[in-house]
């Protein structure tokens, strides 16, 4: 057992009586949304451990578990994700027994074909960085636009050119970039548990083996993109060169371009090859990882 | 140890993030809100300060609806029921979002309505513009709206009065003190009306009392309105539930009706086909029975005819046998007389088990006369039977020699053409 697991168990033993009381309260029926909020907010650590515990069990039973910090952080991150969804959606399920509702919600998540993006290589600092970034992009427009910068080094103006966006969309892109630089990047790194030491290590790696580092980053990016692209609307599949050209020339599908091209390197390169609006004047996008916003 | 601390710090960060909830978002009220259905992004609620709505139809059942800000913070959500309606109101900082989910066996639908909450000054401005601007288009007057207008009007009136009063007082203070002069009202209009000021003060007090009353009334009205809205919401949700139940029941009834009709048709068809096949079987059986019956009747007639023939033959054979046997019986009787004494009963017993006559059929050669035939029969110690198709039946005492030899001997006879022992 890892040192984290052991100390966690010891802490858990010390707090056992409190936990038993909390569990007792959570097993009782709550009738109103206010009661739900009150009971749940008093037991957040317990609920987080429970959700993380289920995720750990899932990884163990599917033969994907390994006793290390990266795995511990992974299950904690997904436990927090489930708990956040539980807090928001659970209010609409009253009257209910909160503990069992959380269990059922986590079980429902784990019953899906791919409940989360898991790959052993994505648990390295580089993998965690890319997974966290692309995973965030699936739910955040700021992170999505920031992908163009982190993966291909494009600035807001270049993004607007590359996506052939019109005037009304441009301020929004600048706003997305600004918010990401202000708070989004830092929060995302904290949420995925990437420390300053990890970041420093990545920077050193990039400086010493730039070509190899970017090659590895592209490999991992493609893996993460193929997983998180499923969170796009169902009607956003990859398009042929002719279809992209038609879309750009006709001027429709702004959201399609923004979402799909950020999450698909191949389509981005295809669209870039069209050379519309002077996009070809800029070097064709290729993976050059930018660690800072 | 460092790892443990790092891990504990990470856990604490996640817990804090959960505790902070939607407040973590750095987005403003004017920023769009992303709507996710079953964890897939389906659209945007772009408000720009006005009411906005988004409707999503799905062919699959809706499991969850989530609202996220541009920076990805989860603002609210709803867990959809397996079937039927569910709605909730998610209050944000400067707005509220009404979410409504409806799941049916055919799929689901989501309706999200963004409702900005207007600020106090916005409301007052609107109310004021409603009072002063007579040219504005008439709008449906609500209780809350009229209350707001009265409140704004009172406030404006109070403010004007206060400004007048303060100006009046300030003017009095700033003016250098001067000895009382006998002046006329037209010369110094501000100096004389102290009584008027007192009167104005009283009016002001009355006005503030009135305002307090108005505020109370408005508050009461607002409470009443809130109650009415709650009741309305309850009534509408109940109505929706009832409507959905009625719809479900109707659909079920239709399905059942259709199902029952289909079942009855199928059953009738099955029964009909079964009955038809049974009828066909019966007809076939009847037909075969009729045929069998006819055949039996024919066979019976043939048998009867044959029986009659046999009877006739038997009668004739009996007569012939009796004729032929009588001399033979006499002989042993006569011999008995010379034989050693045996009891007569035993002698009778020996004569009784006579062998049956041997019947065979012959055809005679052409040209054989009837006399020669009769002579041959007599030589054989036999008698003629029926004549059928050229075959003459002949009955004789069973020959002692073997059958084959007997038949060969017969065939060697000149007048016999062919012999057979069976018909």
C-alpha cells in the first residue's frame, strides 16, 4: 500500500465517529432542496472520499490501477467531478437519500463504455497536462480557445484568421484568451493537481529534447482529442476538404469550426490547407506545446 | 512526506473548489451560458440583458442537463426523470434560468429560458418612464408594476420637495442676519412665510407617512404576488403533470386498443384458419369415407353374389355328392355283413368324417363333344359344376395320388385342354 493510502486510512480511523454520524445523516431521507444542501455541505470530505473510492475500485476491477500518486490524484479528480455534479443535480432528486443517490450516480457514470479518459501514458506530468487541458476544453469555451495557443502556438488574431470568424465573434475570442490567462490556466492546473515542480520539469524536458518532447505531446494529444471529441454535439463529425471549403466559403457553422478544429488536429490541418483569408501565410499548425498561457 | 502533503493539499483544493461552487466563475452576467445535455454540449443561452431561450429535442432519453459558464464552471443542472416532466429554476447572480425536461418513450426535450433579474434603478426607470411617457405603448398592467410606479413617483415627489426645502433653508442660513424690517411680501418673498415652512414640513411628514404606507402596501402586494406566483407555478406544474398523465393514459389506451384489436384480429384469423383447415380435413375424411363406403358396398354386393354362387354350387355339389356317395356307402354296409363283428356305432363313426370334394376347373379341347365330356366326368367319378368363362368346374373325390401327378394325368387326357385348381 502506498504511503498516501496508509496515512489516509489512519486519518480516516481517527475521524471514524464523525464519519459514522455523517453517514447516518446521509442515509436518511431529505425532503427539500435546502435540507439536501445542508446535509451534503456538512459531509463533503466523506462524499469526496466515497466517490474517489468507487473510482479506485473501478480502476482496480478493470485492471488499470497502480499504487502511485498519479493514480491517487486521478481518482480524487474524478471523485470531485462526480461530487460536483451530484451537488448540482441532486437537488432536483429530492426527496431522496443523499448517500445512495451519490452511489447510484457514480455507478451510472461507471456503467458507460468509457467513463473517463484513462491511459497509462496520460498519467505522466505531460499526459496529465494535456489530458487536463483537453478535458477542460470539453466543458469550457475559454479552455477550448486556449487549446489553439497551447498546442499550436496561435494567438487570438491567428485563431480568428484560421477559423475565418466574423467581426462579432472576434471580441469573444479575445475575451476567452484574456479570461484564460487571468484565471483559467492556473485553476485548470490546480484542478488536475499539476504542481510547480511538475511544470518546471516539463519546461526543462522541452528545452533539452524539444523535437522528441513535441512528438510525444502530439501522440498524447491525439489520444486525448479522440476521447474528448465525443463530448461535442453528435452532428460535428470530421469533414472532407471539400466540405470544409464549402463551410468556410458559405460562412455557416461557426460553432462547428470552433469546437471541432480545436479537438481535431487532422481537420485543422485540412482546413488550413484551404488557404482562405490568408491563413496559409502563417506556418501550417503543428504540435508545439506551450506550457504557459 | 512531501508527497503526502502535496496529496492532502490537492484534496483540500478540490474540496474548496466544490464548496465555492458557481462563485468560482469569472464570467459576467452578459456572457453566454453553455447548455449540456447528457454531458454533450448542445447550445448556448446568449442573453445580452434580455430574455433568451433554447429548445433541444433528442431522440434518446435525456439523463442530465447541465449549465456551464464560458470558463467551464458548473452553474446548475437537473437530473431528468425516466419519464415525464421535471422543471427547476436555477438562480444566478443577475439572472435565473428555468429548466424544463420532458422524457417520453420516443425521446426527450429540454427547454431552457434565461430570465435576467432587473436591478432596482432599472425598475424605477422603467416605472418612471411608464408614468411620465404617455406616448409609450400600453402594456399589460400587473400589480407589481403599478406598485413600482407608485413607489417611484412618490420617491421623485419626495426628492423634489426635499430639494425645495433644503434650498429654502440654505438660502435662509446663507443670508446675513439683518434687523427686522417692515417689508412687504413682494419685496422679500423668502422672509415672511415661516408658517408656510411649518406647513410644508407638516406636509412632508404626512408625505413620508404616506410613503411608508405605500411601501408597506407594496411589500404586502409583492408578498401576495410572490405567493400567487408560487401558487401559479404549483398549479402549472400540477397541470403539466395532469396533462402528461392524461397524455400517457391516452397513449396507453390507444396502444392497448390497437393491441387488443390486433390481438382479436389475429385470434380470429387463427381460429378461422384452424376452422377452415379442420373443415377441409373433415371434408376429405367424409370424401374418403364415401369412397370407402362405395367400395365396401361394391365388395359386399360381390361377396353376396359370390355367396349366392357358392350356395348354388354347394346345393348342386351336395346333390351330386349324395348321388355319388350313396352306392359307396351301401358297399361297406354290405361288406360289414361278412366282416368280423364290430359294433355298428363304430362303423358309423368311420363313415361320417368324409373328406370334402376336390374342386378343379378344366377347359376342353375344341371339338370335344358334350357326351365325351360327360363320359370323362363320369370316369373321374366326379360331377360338373358351374361353367364360367369357358372353365368347367368339376368336383371329384380327392385323389389319393399327389396333386402334381394327378394334374399331369388330367392334362394328358385327350379332351382336356387346361387344368387349374384355383379360380
